[in-house]
C-alpha cells in the first residue's frame, strides 16, 4: 500500500462495546483507549506493485515454478 502520510488529530471515544479481548481470554488494557482521527488522504494504492522495465519478467509476474526451467 502506498500513500502520502495520514494527517492525525486527537479524538475522544464516546462509546465502546468491545468483547473480542474477553472472548479470547486476554485482559483488558489499563487506562482509557488511545484514539486518533484522520480525514484521510487523496490517493491510496492497494495491491501488487506494477513492474518496471528491467525487472525479471517471469519471476516478477509470478509465473516461476520449481522445475520449470527454460527448454
């Protein structure tokens, strides 16, 4: 994932209904939760990075298989 830095601001948690920690047997954290807010960034790119010229074609495209050498 690539993106510009996310601008963060302090936030206040008004209500929390959390049951996951107890369900897996973990203790509750001490103190209040630490929360932040971000309005987001303009462009976020997910997925496999694109190939650039000069990259190893076969291996970079995921076609390399054990024992699949050149004939």
